[in-house]
C-alpha cells in the first residue's frame, strides 16, 4: 500500500504526499511487523520439520537466516543428537527391509508395488499388522519405505 501511494504521489495522482518515514507512528499491535528470530526459533523449526519428516536445509528460512553458519550447524547437530536413537533405529530397520526386499523375487516385488500404488501404504501396513503373528508396529513405515524407495 505504501509503495502504491508513493508511486501515485510521484505520478501526480496522489492527493497528499507520503509523510516522512521518521514521523510515521509505530505499527499497531494488530499488524504483523517483521519478527526477529533467534536460535530458539531456528531449533523449534528444525524440530517441527523433523517430526513432520520434512528434513531439509533451513538455513535460509526466516527463523534461521540471521544465524552464522557455525551457529546453524550447532543447532542442527543438537537436533540430530536429540533424535539419534530414532535415526539409528530407522537405519537398522531400513537395512533389514532392504535385505527382505532383495530376497523377494521380482514378480512378487511387482505385485507388492502394484498393491501399494493401488491401496496405499497405510491400508497395506494395517492389513499386515492384523495378519502378523507378532506385529512390530513398523509395518506401515516399512511399506511406505518400499513404496518410496523400491517401487
């Protein structure tokens, strides 16, 4: 809006000139002024991203952009350390799932992929849990892994 008023005043279409920016009142509490983010905001963003399985380099996101590369790397390390048990367990599961997939013949792999594409990982994983003698609780994660990495 301010840019529009400035353009209009420069072209002679505005009725009053734009006031000096120093004389402008501070933004009211109802407006959304730019927020200063700190290391705590960046860590919270990284934690939310991890929990949502949306891990990416967030160093240029508003919450992390003001941090130095060293500060950002330290926060990333802290988040990873906080989830190391989960990360190791996921890696262990994936190795096991890779071995099981490799031991399955190509025709059966095709059937699995078709079923996953048709019904989705959640339904197939739930059926596996219901039919397993000893469900692990990771069946949905496993078939989601197959769908994303193997099919």
